[in-house]
C-alpha cells in the first residue's frame, strides 16, 4: 500500500464567538471570502466573511466615478441649455429690433422706425 502525501497552505483562524484557534485550508478560506458564504469553527459557530476592505474601497471608487460622470453630464446639459437660451434671446432681440412683435409675429413699421431712431445703439449691438 502506497502512502500519499498532500501539501497545502493553512490559515490560522480564531473564532469570534468562542475564541478557539484553529487552522483551515487557505484555498477554502479564500473561496469563502469571495463567495461570502457561511463556514463554521470547530465548535460549530457559524462564521461569515463580510465585505473586504478592498471591495468597500472599490465600491466607493465606482460610486465616486458615477457621481463625477453625473455632475459632468449635468454641467454639459446646463451649458447647452444656457447657449440655447442665449441664441433664442439674440434671435428675439433681432426680431423686435426689426419691428416684429414677439407674441403675434406681426410686423409693425412704427416699432421698427422707433427702434432705428431712438435705440440705434441697441440695434448696433
């Protein structure tokens, strides 16, 4: 009969409930850290790995990047809206200076003459 020798790394653990020190295979503990499933100390206390510090930091970084993208998007939207309003205002001023009523879109020669005579500096701008 042949003897087989197996070798794997062990991790020293301490139960948070009873304080017993025990060793568990490293590959098993790494798997429990990844899948966050329950495991048990030798005295039967259920244990579980919570979210690791690296996972917490990764989530915080992702959340911060998402906030940054949202802020950038909102800023661009606000700039676009401001530019659109400025274009519309410029167009409306130009039409009023030409004697067009902004409400009914009718042309009034008297308004056009008034703007040219009394407010020429405004039209020049």
